[in-house]
C-alpha cells in the first residue's frame, strides 16, 4: 500500500463486495468502482475474508485505488471448494451426452442446494449435440423436475440457445456453478461474457494475473447487474453435515409429506402406511429420485456411525 496521506482519507466509508482475492489482497467492487484492499488489525485477526463477502472499506489512495477493509458484514452462507460467500443461486450445469447424463449427480447437487436453502437452476447444456430421440428423452426428465418446482433451462454455448434467458435468470443474483467436468460451464461463461476474458484484477499490480483453479474463486459482474463465479462449482462429492433422519427435508416431494404418513418420524424406507411409498407406486414420485434419497440416507447414516 502507498503510505502517503491523501484527501481521500476523509471520505465516508465505502461498502462493496469482494470479487477477487489473491493472498491477503482483495479486489472490492462498489458503486464507486473497484479498489484493492487489505485487512488490518482486528478485522484481519477476527475474520477470514472470502470472495462474495460484503465489506466496508476506508479509501487510502485514489491512484492506484487502494483501501483498507474495516468490517466484514454477516454472511447469508458460505459454499466450499472453492470458498464463495453470499451465494443466492446455484447454476447446475449438465449435458445429456458428452458426458452422459448422471441423474444421481443432479440430485446430489440439488440436495446440497436444498441444504443451503438456495434455489437451484438446472441447466442442460450442449443442446446442439442432441438428436430428436435424445431431445424427447430429455424433455421427460425436464418434466420430472418441473413437477417438483425446479427451474430447468436448455442451453447451447455453441449456438447461443438459452444464453439470453440464462443471463436474465442471473440478473441481480450472485450465482455459482456446479456440474461435472465437460458439461460446458466455462463455455457458458464465455457465451455470457463474449467481449471480455475471465477477469483477473487489473486495478493493481498487487492482484496477480493468475490461472483459474478450484482453490480460488472470482466473481464476474453481469452487465445488467449481478455476478457469476468464474471458478465453477462447489464440492458435491461429500454429503453435508446432516442427520440421516433429516435427509427427506432436502427432497421437496418428501418434505411435503410431513404429517401424512402413519408415523410422524417416518423415514419413507420400510415403515407401514408410508405416503411416500404409496406415491411412488402411483408414479407421482419419480423412481430415480426415491432411489437417490435412499442412497443419500444410507451415506449419511454411515457417516454418523463412523
């Protein structure tokens, strides 16, 4: 940091969002523009600072724009791997082919979204690769998720299908992506931001030009408002810390059945007069979703026992 005094030290505190981090330097975006900040004193001791954090800063210099973080505001959530705070929506990117569709991974991502109380937008990318039969099959899958009130979107980064709709769905949100390698997350980001490369901080030599890795997240600002994490994803390989008996709460179609089974603590596995099993037989609960619920229940039970 430059230590010479400037008239900017008498300005009011600035509140903004951390959009990129490199070691102990943070690029903060506010209505007044971007500023590279450090954290000192009690703030540095008390708080880890993450991309996505809302912070209050004190400007130290105008050229280059530099400041000090004086406060980290309370977070609504923190997602791991990479660490991103205050996410408002999860963009779950999958493809029907190349790689082949994995319904269990979709439900695992949705399970995490429900656990974090976040809306999950399911994106089926690479529509340009599908033939008519594959599109028909995918339509049935979309309907399955529509019935339990998940938003589904069809996109192609190659043809531009659904890109404007995706940008509109992310307007004024802070969104993060998840999905398997090869599903086209980076291609979608490039389609959403055709005139810029994924940004590394350009406001100061102290934010180094770096590579994109799963250990470092950054936020790109949408022209119409909002941000998307340019380092896709959060970890969905491990189940969250949740008691197995609460696993049903992360499946909306099962959470809606509270009080409708014979037993109030019904696990929807082998209990008699279980409404979930009845609806499964009626076809109003999808077989794949129920099977994945059993899988996740068992994983959580095993984690508790170990």
